[in-house]
C-alpha cells in the first residue's frame, strides 16, 4: 500500500506539516514595541576631509542637528550630533514641504548638496531633477529630506571610540504606521483557477537581495544619463532706484522740476519750468544749466510728462510753526501708470522702479553682465547660442525668474534667483 500510494502520502504529510507550522504561528504571542522610534544598522564610521563621516545605507530623514546613537560597553547608549549632511549628484531623495506636499526626484547640482545646521535659512534653492525637468525648491519651504546621505559628525566626535561601535538611527513613526493587533488576520481560500503563481509546489523560487529588499527579479542596469550643463546665471544685485525727477521749487503757481539724472551728470542743477495741463518731452541733446524738457502738444507721441495739478499748502511743523509745501500731480507716459504725487518735502521719489544686475558664465566661456529694469519682463537674452527669457520680477522679495530654452523643442529650465 505504501509503495502504491507513495506520492499521495508524501503530499498529505507535506500539507500536515504546513498546517502545524501555520497553527503554531497563529497561536504564538506577537510582541510589538509600541515605542515611537525604530533603530537601523548602518555602515562603519570613517574619516573624511570634512571630519568623521558615516555613509547611510538605508533611507531616513535625519537632518543636521539630529543625533546618531551607538551602544557603549556598559550596554547603555550614547549619541553624537550631526553637523552636516551631503547628498551626491543624482541621489534619489524625497523632499517633504511644510505645506504637506512631497516631491520625489534626484539631486541636480553637479557638486551635490551639503546642508548645514542653518540649512532652512539658505537663499540658494534646492535643485531637483523631476522627470527630466529641473524643479527649484526654496529651503525655507522644506520640512525634511529623506534619502541616503553621508553624515558629517560634530568636531567633538572621537573615531577611536566610534570605530568598533554599531551606529543606530532613530526616527519617529506616524500613528498610521503602527500595526493593529486587536484583530486577528482572516484566512480566505484562493480558488484554484485564479492561482496565477509562476511557481509550482516543488519549485524553489530564486530570491535576490537588492538594497536590503527581497525581490524575485534582478534590477535593470543603470542608464548613464548625459550630464546637463549648469543654468549659468547668478544675480549680483537687485536695487530699488529713485524716480528721475523731483519737485525742487516753485514761483507762484508754477513749479520747477529738477532732472536728478542730468544734475548728477553735469554737476550743475538742471530744472524745468512746468505749467498745469501742459505736456513735455525730453530734449535730445541737453546742455549744462539748461532745461532738459520742452513743451509739446498733448497728442504728441513723444510726450514724457504731463503736469495735471499743482498747489501750495501750509503744513504744521513739529516745532509749532508752519511751512509752505508744494504738491504736484504728475503723469509719466513712459511707465504707463496712473498719475502720482510728488511734493517739495521729498528728496527722492520712489515709484517701484528697480535695477537688476545679472552675471552669465558657463564653463570657460566669457562671462556676460546685463542690467534689467521693470520694462524688461519678457525680454530674450542671448548667450553663446543659448537663449534666456525674463519671466517675471518680484520687487518685494527682490527676485527674478528666468527661463533657459533647451535645444530640444518644448523643453526648458526655469529658476527663480533671489538677491543676496
């Protein structure tokens, strides 16, 4: 009987053993630590040019100012502070923003990214390659960065003590990461016709260990990507500039407007007499000591300024007296804004005008400096076969956004530069 039913008896014994093991696992007591921290093992400590370093081989979100723990000989734990972290170029990271948004990508900067304890105050954006497009992220918006960086420890770290110690990382767990043990797992039968496993009962699967994860297939070979050139533009300054004209004086109801630009250029005061409801244009070749504006017809396309209104008012002073103050309502047709007021108390008049200086330098090519103003929005800037476009200005933040057109159609790189 045993010989005739050998295969059936073997299958029955196998099923019986599996059932016994499964029942034993279900009946065993599951012990779970509900601590809000987990520990992981990493590579050994090493000495680098920046100090004692530790290269992580598991993904975590420790930042400068956090700690790495190690076990002492007395079974207690000590900690050492992280002074900075370094991500290599093309490192895969997950950036968590303070808004709750998560951005996954690769480090774009050729030299990598180094974060110090003051990383949240950095004005340089974090450049991520997200699906082939550069995504600049302001560091003040970042909550944490998850990846596998190299940790540079504080100066007080002693390699003679750490050399043989096992390092541990501790990170907070979210509540939804904890396992609910109140409910036992339910077993359901899988219909035979839906079992699509590629293995049969007696075929052992091939299991590979890839980056501390078990998998049944080998990873694809990494694809070498062509290194893209840097953006190449840096901002030198973002300065607010005063308006060209100011109210200098008046005679009766006739004001005199000073041309500050020519006064500085000639070294002599240049004033222009203006009358209400009259328009004026700039003289092409002004002379020192002579007016720089000449009256034109109100319909002239060359008109620059129109005096809409003028009055003189007595203004109380802090010392108890009064002072006459001239007030003029001016419309500047070159800036395309509503008429504005200037008065004789203003040494300088500001209308939101600014001047931005940029520097363009890529590799060993000659550098180029360019000055932009408010009217240059949308301007194209050529540089050795490349094309940059001025997208927008932000005067309050002293920032300018530029777009670099790629040689590939419909592909571009866009970065916002903040003034130092």
